C-alpha cells in the first residue's frame, strides 16, 4: 500500500458494483435488492448490453431509483465491453463485478473486502468457487472441469496459483482496474485481466465464496466457443502482448 493510499475500514469503504446485463429481466431486480442488502455502502452501475427481453424497460421504470448509474449499449457487444464501460464510470474505493443472474451472492462482498481492510495490502481479491469454506451447489462435471483446466492453463502462463480464474467475483482497487486497458469484448475478459494483473505484479488474494450455478436451460450463456477464446486469450495476453 502506498503512503498516500486511503486506509479502508468497513465504516468508510465505498464499493462500486458493476453489473453487466443482457436479457436478465427475470433476475435483475432480485440481484439489485441483494446488493442493496449486503450491508456495505455501494454504488450500483448497471450496463445493459443491448437487452431485448424487457430488461431495459425495467431499468427505466421501477428499478430506476434503485440503480445509481445505468449505461446502455445500442447493440449486444459482450461482457467484456460492458465491464469496460462500467469500470470507467466507477467512483468507489473498490470495484467488483456482479453478474445479473443469481449464481453469486452479494453477501460475500463482506468476505471479499477483508484483505483490503485496516491497511491490508491487497490490490485484487478473487472469490473462488473451489476453495473450501462456504456453500457450493454441485455443478455439471464438464463445466467445472473446463473451468479448472482453464485456470490451470492460466496459472502455467501467468505464474499465479489461482484456484478459480474464471470466477465472476473479482474485486479491485479502483485505480488498479481503471489503469488496465480491457480489450476483450466477450468472456475473454477473465483470462485477459488475470494476465494483465500478473504482469503488473498485483497482490492478489483468493477468498472462498458460495455458488449456485444455473443450467443452460435456466440461462447460462458460456459455451465451448468461449472456452476456445479463453485459451487464445491466455496465450495472447501472457506471451504475445507486452
């Protein structure tokens, strides 16, 4: 921690919660309520990535006063593009990614902030679905196996020892994430940002979190094409890009 860096406590901390949203009309309101009820001072930033299912109307209507900043994309660009837009609008001490579905529980923010508090030296905290210590609903074998293989590949090239590179829950000091140029527009964001954090020699912690995975029938959007792109991004951002 630099000499002029603010010492964070639970009483003075402000967290910017960036929520990329694409066709999540059935879950968005619940997610917003859970973020508001997490017990921490939050700035909620929702980036609607060209939704066509009524999510935009919901945000403009009954959710309007519950969201601090709403950013709209005219057409779907992908999770990475939505996060890039949302990160730029954040003003909190810390910035965290929150998917608009119900797989991740905002009550875990209270666990994720711990390495930052009272002079803690964390630059970034990853919420791991695979560390023991919290509730985990069993996921499909191939999906979990794929996540772990991508994490292993990322670790080999980045020289990190993460257990869950693909996790949604990544919490950053704001100056760290706003100092990184995000180039990937889709789910390549995860290996890209991990590679760039490693190259910056950021201090990264992992905290166990709860997880309630959706099935593809329930709306899970990640497929084999995204896994292939992740492999490409692991090689590109660790070995090729400076």
